[in-house]
C-alpha cells in the first residue's frame, strides 16, 4: 500500500484516519505525525506537534486538506507530554474548545513543569549529575544558573494542563469509534499507545491499528532515561517499565502501527523483538564495563553513541548519562550489578 502524499503533507490511512507531518524545527527527527481520527462528534487528534508558527500552519493546512477546520476539532488525545507531541495542544484548545486527554502520570509531569521555579530544576539537575559522577566543570553552569535564578530557555515550559484522564485499559469516550488506552510507561511515566479496535480498512491481518506515539517506531530506538521528578525520590526502573510495555504491545499483534515519527509499519512482534535484543545487548555491554567499579558518567563515556563522547554536546551528554543510569538500574534490579557501599559519587560494579 503506497501512502498518498499531497502538499500539505497528509497521508490518508483509510477508515477515517489521516496523518499530518508537522515539522519539528532544527531537529533530526524532522516531523511529528499528528493523527486525525474522524468520530461521530467531530475530529479527534492524536498528539498535536511542536509549538512553532510554521508547525501550527502546517497542522492547520493539513487539517484543512482533510476537510476539517481547526475550530472544529472536538478532542485531543496525547500519547505523552514531550513538546513534539503536546506542544500545540494549548493552541488547538484555544481555537476549538477541544478537550485534552493525557495519562495521569504525564499530567503530573505537566503540573510540575508549570509550577516548579527554574532554580529548583537547575539545583535538582546539578545534584543528580553530581551524584552520577559528572565532573565539576560540567555541573558548574547549572549551579550558577540556580544561584542567578536564570529562567529556563527550553521549549515546552508552559504546556497545556489536560482536562481529561486517559485510563489504562479503558475505551476513550469517542462517538462511533473503539479506541482503547494501553499504558506503555518507559519513554515517559505516562506514555500511552491507543489501540483502534476496528478491522483494518485494507484487510491486513492482525488486531486493529495501534497509534504508538514514541513507544514503538520503525527505525529509531526511543530515549529511555530516568523519569525526572524533583518531588519524588522513589528509585524507578524506566527501562524495566519500557521492556514490559513492549511485550504488552507485541501481544496486541496489531495489523498496522501508526507511530508519531517516521512512517506506518507492520509486524509489531518483530520490531519489539529487535528492540528487546538491542537493550539486552546494551545491558550485556554495560555489565562488561562494570568489571571495574564505575559511575554512571563513566559508563556513559564508554558506551557506544552515534559519535565519539568528546563530540557529544552538553545537553546530549545529560541525556546520555540519564540513559546509562536507566540501564544500570535495570542491571541492579536483575541482580547483575550492585551499588558499591559508601561510594560518592554513586558507583556500580558487576556482581
Ligand atoms: Zn517523546
Ligand atoms: Zn517524539
């Protein structure tokens, strides 16, 4: 089935489902696939895209190409709180009065992002990186920013508060459609996939279609790092959550997957299999590195990335360390590594 691409970039997937390529400025991902689902009460969007004037225009033009005015959008279902998915939700709601639905765990991230003063975030990040073994010169800019009370310049700092809960396992209240929420934590604590429990319009074998957000993508491994929460010291296991969530969507065996980046694809169990194998390979590699005691920072320095560590920019190093920590926590949970008692910064060693 060759997707039909028109200008504006809209793909019709059949059975009252379209996707619109909404650009993400200056980002190698290129675009977010915002999905449009026709219901008996009007158009419902799955995700909205990055908050940028060009992205907003592309979304509006794309909707128009599907015969929908932004003002007519009835509801917005958000897979997770990241700004390339939830960025334009406030604008859509403002233009249409649409409701916005999100899983409670990500809604709580949104509330924290809106309410925590920037210095609290800087201090939290500085403390976390110090505990992970980051060198002083890496942490210093965060400490300075916290002391100076500098505003955060990252995008998506004023995300829309959702007004509906997405309840795992339940059907969303959509007139004339069967869309079930599948909780898939890992990439974020409240990530959800949405399972459209209807026959595939082209008769593909399998169970309905799955809007997979960032959980399951055809050619990219989503970032799995630590859940950032200055208000909660619980030791979470995001990689363990992610691997469990992968099994959950493989078991659904959808006929087609409609992800939020790249392109639609089939054979979820095969894709899940290769992602599970990828993370197992990473865990094995980390286990070998932990033959001698190392901090999360030192692990990140030695792990394989898409370029040498020396060339990885500041912000990406923070993401890399978070990813190393998520993997080492998994090893600890599996009994394959342990924390060296009294280590400061926190040091791990293979068991
Ligand atoms: Zn994401
Ligand atoms: Zn994304």
